[in-house]
C-alpha cells in the first residue's frame, strides 16, 4: 500500500513539474528569442513517475524589428500559448486524479478503522 501512495505522490510531483515548466513558458512568451521547454512524465525505476525536461529548439516567428529602420528581422519566442493552456489543463487533471486517489484511500482506511473500533 505504501508503494501505491508513493506512485501517486510522485505522479503529483511530476504533474507539478509540468505545470511549472508551462508557466515559465507563458511568463516568457513575449521575450524575444525565448525557447520554450517541454516536461514529459516518464516511468521511474523501480516505481513511480519522474519528469524529463527538454528544450524546444525550433525557431520562433521572424518579424520586422520595429526599433530599427533598416528592415532587419528579429526572432520572437517559440511559445504557443494555446498549447501551454492545454498542457496546464491536462497536468491539472492528472494532479487532481492522483490527489483524489490518495483521498479515497485515506477515507477507506478511516472507515475500516471505525468498523474495527
């Protein structure tokens, strides 16, 4: 039973890491040349869930630099706000599902103890 609680808590930590990475992307969405990060949850050995963070090295859109009059271009952030919204919502639901599993286990154990006592 302890290992299943560990699995749920490690999953909650991993979903928190996903939300943190996505929030950083959103916070820097207007920073020129910012490269967004992706957080992927993977199975941890021997059990549980861990997060792997990778940098998205794709180029952001090129636009004319309004501070220069020579027509030069500058690269914007490659952050896609819509994708970040979906990522945050998915991670939130995963976090909530694991929290509910722990809550249900706690309620069940409480009921069993009440029945025994």
